[in-house]
């Protein structure tokens, strides 16, 4: 991880087309602005983690549902003697 010190109104450039500017520093946090091409996705890390967790949970639930359906189908075949 690269660690830099920047003050308000100072920027860093990432690659050729992304600029991150410190807009303000307050006791409540640091306000930053990001200038990037529209095709670049910019997300807060906590949102990316929450979506990943939700996707993982949904995949697990889907897998559990499929397993339950298969089990019920197998049990149904056993009880009918097929």
C-alpha cells in the first residue's frame, strides 16, 4: 500500500486518467473528489463487501434449495417404490 500525505486542494494521479483530490479535512473525516472516466466503476469498500456477502449468501441459499429439492425428489421416489 502506498501511503501519501496530502492537504486540502492537493491531488494524486492514478494512471493517466484518474485524479483524486483532497477537498476538505474536518474532525469528522476527509472529503475527497475523484475525477475518472465514466467507464470506471468507483464504489465505497463497505458497499463492495456488503454486496459480496449478499451474493455469497444468495448462492448458498440457492444451493441449499437445490439440495432440498433433490432430497425431497429422492425421498418421493423411495416412498412410491420407483
